[in-house]
C-alpha cells in the first residue's frame, strides 16, 4: 500500500490548475475591463445624443434661413421664435437683419434702397440634457 499512496501523491503534485489568488486577480481584471466598456458605452450614447441635437438645430436654422430668403426684401426683419424639435429639445432661433451697402461701394455715395443688401445673422440655441448651453450660427446675405 505504500507504493499506491506515493503514486497518488505524485498525481496530486503533477495536477495543474489555478490558485484562488489567480482566479480572484482574473475576476478583478475582467471587472475593470467591463467597467471601462460600460463607460465607453455611456460616452458613445451622449455623443450620439449631442449629434442628434446639433443636426436638429442645423435643420431648424437652415429652414429659417431659406424662409427669410424667400420673403420679400422689405419684409425681412429681425425676430425670434421657439420650436420644440422631434427629439423633445426646445430650440430658440434668433435672427438679426442689418441693411448696408454692397462691398466695394465708394464712400460718400448714397445708394437707393433698391441697391442695398441685407445681412441675416441667425443663431439657434438650446440647452442640453446636462444643462449645457449650445448654439449654432448661420449668416447669409440677401440682395433686392
């Protein structure tokens, strides 16, 4: 029987496996990796949300610019409005209209209003979900 017992001990010594410390360390590394992936996912979702808001603001700004450009010259005046976008965010559009002489007009010459131009500066602003203020700006020139 002594020989059988020594064979069993040899078998136990040759058995490979992981110690409890190695398993705990592997679980800890896996947990940190999973946490990093979760944070990456949150960042990606926030980025996608901001991208959606920026796209909506750009569409609303471009729509207003086109509306103003298709308005009769004398009816183009400064103003503002508020719109709730499809994403549930409230956007404020503010436009300022200034009339001036075209570039290159010699100083001292007064042009009739039919030869002037209007510059439209439009700002679309909104507040994001984290309370951050954002805005996008547009500028265009309209001739009579």
